[in-house]
């Protein structure tokens, strides 16, 4: 999927890491997405910054750059394990 971010086209198919939001996050501080919105975290370079993409039927995808802490929280809250290299790049 191609999305617009800060005036540039970004291709999510080229991301090296992708974490989809799962229903029923495991951490109580993780707010669920509004009804009908799916969030996916993408990373294009090992140790690089992550974009959180919000998709909803009938609307253009919206992307936001998230902090390393927010990306870590998203990954863990959705039941994924952090990649082995993650701790060395933060």
C-alpha cells in the first residue's frame, strides 16, 4: 500500500518489519483504535524510526511518526516479541 507522509510517497510493502494491531491488547495503558480503524506499525530500516498507519474503509490512510517508546509499547501491547536487535538500537 502506498501512503502519503510528510509530502512523500511511502510504500508499506517495502517495510522490513510490520506489526498489526491485535484485538484485546495486553497492556491496559494501550488505548484501542476507534471502531473501524486498523493500526499497523511499519519499520523500513533496522533500528530506524517507525510509522503507525491508521486505515479505515472509505478514508485515506493516515500515518504518524512514533517515538521508540511508543513503538516498543505498541509491539508488546499487541503480544509480539521485540526483535533481538531492538534493545541495541534504542
